[in-house]
């Protein structure tokens, strides 16, 4: 594996862990070391595009164009650039949006039917053709997924608290396992006497949700029926502790990914240092294989 591919592999690991800034640093470091390379421009562009912000989109387009200048038929670059252009607003970025037809035609020429690249194009075109209602459904699906992930993490936290293994889940012991790092971060953020109510709520999450919902509705109805107010939303304040507990889980998941990305970067740096030391050792070690000097003597 050459140096560029090594950097690309590192970018792949970091991207899978959600370390977009780390991917950009790694890709740029690779470009600085080995020079312009299509695969590293692709990773640099992807890490910018995934941020889904105007400035990052501009940087992604710049990276894709530089990569395609080196490798015009690189399917990975073409598909990534097409996905970026499909997402562009035709009014604000007409030039970018206008690239869709050209990129799609070129991909159709290069990508055989049934290939992963063609499937990505079909998926991107389907996504680009969504309407307002489709966007709402997709947003609801993402919300449900986040809720499911929070519920799963809450169950694991509750299990650790009930089993008394909270102190055993140290951040350093989680390594590069995202799920273990999430558990360790959640238990760490829930430590202390002040967080005891939140630990109790997470340990009894389902019951807490049911009781809070019933209590909130009851308080609102009671205030209205007794004439205190004509309309009440005071009962919804009872949800604040549960929202605080859910906020701890969200913070734990974010912290866990940051830690995993940092550990991956540390491992990459260590591997690079080992390789560099081995190369330096090979260069400075005297030859003992019977080589001769220019006069024919050993």
C-alpha cells in the first residue's frame, strides 16, 4: 500500500467514526506529503460536504474539481461531486446545479449497471426529487432513530447503574469502540450527587415518561378546571428533568465520538512514528550482507 492509500485508509476510519474535521486534517496532511492525489481530494471534499454548510460546500467543490483535474474518469469523485451538485440551490448556485446533467451523463458512460456507483447515483437522484412532505417524513425518521439510539444508551446506562459497574466503565478502557465510549462518557457525565435525580430517571426511563406525561396533563387540566387559568401549559414544565437527562445522553454521545476520533488519530500518529523510525534505522544500519566497496573489498 503506497502512502496515498495509507492516508485514504486513515480518512476512511475517521469518517466512519464521524470525525469530519479529522478527515480534513488527515487528507490535507496527505496532500502536503505526497502531492496532489485524486483519492485524497475526494476524502477532503466529502469531509467538507458532510458539514452541509455553504462555506464547506464551496471547499468541497474546490476539492472535487482539483481531483477531477487529475483523474477526470474517477467514478468516486464524479459521484461525490454529483451528490454535492444535486443538493445545491439552483437559484443561489446556478453554476453548481448546472453541472448535474454533465456529471450524470459521464457517470452513465463509466459506471456499469448494477455497480455501487450507479446505485449511489440512483439514490442521490431519488433524494433530490423529494418534496416538502418527503422531507418531513425523512426528518421524522431521523428523529425516531435518534430517540431509539438514546433509549438504547439509556438502557445500557441503567444496566450499569443497577449492576454497580458504573465505576468500571472508564473512558480509556473503551478504546475505539463507539458504543463502549458512549457508555463510559454517559456514566462519567452522570456522576456526582447533583446528578442523582437524572440517574434515577434514566434507570426508570419508561416509567418516568409515563408518569411525567400523565402528571403534566393532570396539572394542566386541574389548573383549567379550577379556574386558575383559562389555558395552561405549566404542566409541561414537569418534562424539564427528563429533557435534562436526555441532554446528558446527547452530550455523552458527542463526547464519545470526539474521544474515539482522538484515539484513532493517536494510533495513526503512533503507526507513522513506528514506520519513520524503522526507515531511519534501516538507513543508518551498516550493511552486513557481504556488500563490497568500489575497490572490490568487503
